[in-house]
């Protein structure tokens, strides 16, 4: 990726729809990487939001 590319949603607030999807996918036991990709968010952002909401996300082994 060239400099300046990447997540076009940088620092965007989470929408209620995204939060709902995060909760659903976390409960299904999906991996962080898969959830982040599905939400078009960084893994860091996804992990932080899950932690904020008290969710645990499966770690890939």
C-alpha cells in the first residue's frame, strides 16, 4: 500500500449498525481479522470497540 492509502474510514465514529454487526460476529466466534475486514475497520479499532462494549473476540491460533 502506498502512503496515503489504507482505511478510508480513518477515525470515523461507529454507527449503530456497525456495532450491531460487531456484536453478532463476535458472538458467532469469528476471528478479529475477519470481523475487521467485514466492517472495513482496522483490527486495532475493532479490538478497541469490542473491549469498550465488553465483548471477547476469538483469537486465531
